[in-house]
C-alpha cells in the first residue's frame, strides 16, 4: 500500500472521488469528463482510475474556480508559529533540505497566524505555547473547537516542562508535545507520516472523508 | 563540515549535539546568523524589562533565549537560564540579580563563540 502512495505522490495523480470533491461534481460527471477527454486519466492494473492533477488544475483554471485550488496542491500545508526566530530558522532550513512535498508558512506571532490561518488552511499547525500577546494554550483550544480546523493536526513545540504545561491547563487532547531542543529527525518522520496520511485520505470516498470531518 | 576545526574553543556551543538533533551541520551557519541578528533586539527587550522591574517580562525574555540556546546546541547554558527563570518566578528580581547577570554574561560569551564560528566558516 505504501508503495502505491509513493507512486501517486511522485506521479501527481488522484482518484475519482477526490477529483469529484475538488470540482464539486459527482463521480459520474468526473467519469463523463474523462470519457470526453477533458481530464487526463488512466486505469491501474487493479482497475482503479487515476486522474492527472495537472489536468484537474487546468480544468479549474479554465472554468474559473479558485475555491478548490487549495485542495489541489499535492503538498502538505504546514503553518509554524514561534516567536523564537532561531527555532524558526532551524525548521525552515531543515524543511528546505528534506525535499518533502511541504508548503510551509512561518509566523512569529499568534495574532498574525489567527488572521491568515483561514486562508492557509494548514494540514499541520506547529506552534509554540509561549507566544507574545496571545496565550498559546488558548490559541490552540480555540482552533481545536473550530470546525474549519477539525482535520488540522497540531504539533506543539515548547521550552515548557510537562508540569508547567499541565499547570496552565494542558494542550488539546491527542496533541503531540515536542520539547526544545527539537529533534528534527522526529519532525521529519512526523511530516512524512502526515504526507502519506493525507494522500490516503485524498483517495477515500467523499462519504468516508466527511465522517472524519464530523 | 568538521565542527571542532571551525570552533577550537567551545564553552557553550556543542556542535556535535546540534548535528545529532538536526542530522545536518550545514544548516548551522544560517542559524548562527539569525542568532546574532536577533540579539540586539533581545537585549533591548531585556533591558527594558529590568528597568521597569517587570519580572514576567524578564522571564519571557529568558524563556525565549533558553529556547534559542538549546536549539543552537548550548544545552548547559539553556539549563542555567531555566534555573534563573524559575528563581525569578519564585522570588523577586533583586534576589536573583547575580544569577541573572551571570547568564547574561554567558550569553555574551556564546555570542563571541558564534561570531568566531562564522568568521571561520
């Protein structure tokens, strides 16, 4: 299965369900577009249809839809919020070296992040807890309770101890907490896993994906 | 890159630790330049907090520097900063002043080390 995901990532393709979701049409209509040659597609040996992401982008451009363009990026969207510029530079330099399909945005304040997070729609939010002007704990709790970010994975990076975190009310349940100094090899593994998970999610039928969102 | 050749006298920086955490020492020069560039503003922030005897602001500044130092591979210094941070939160600024001045001096020493590294890199 992992091989299929890697192949899909490398080939920049998606399944019929994901194409339907992005275009906002039914699976049958996507199949119709494929038959008419408006979308480039082919079938795997197992009989599953694979649609070229490039042709999906071209179709969206031609028909003037910008709303779904974000979903089309094959890259993992990551937002990193930390007022420690040294930490940000280490993450930035590492991400560049990894050559993983990641679109990373870096911000030094939670206020800035709150203004733009709706547009970025990150798959992964990496955030410090001690950030100026906004309580990082509150920032995470607010986002976690917001339906728009129900599928965003959180990763906390902090110089606080477990006791200090607990004393301030803790982080949302299930959020991994990484203490500074950060082990960038761990973050590399986390991001790789997220890329694979996102790719698998993309290929799920819309009804199943919706059940995750609820 | 040979870390020990670039940094003959290491008091605070541990480039081997940095390499272990980041699996890549080649990113260190860029990180070192950022560290040097943020120090002046950090010092102003710290100075202002001390003048106003704003203990929370001193702690916030120390906390930020603790993170930077640990990420740079100066974990012993990060530990000493953490001790001052905790002492300040428990007591008052006056009683912790000698410890605070000591870590500020060490941060200055680390700055010199980073500059030596950059000059040789």
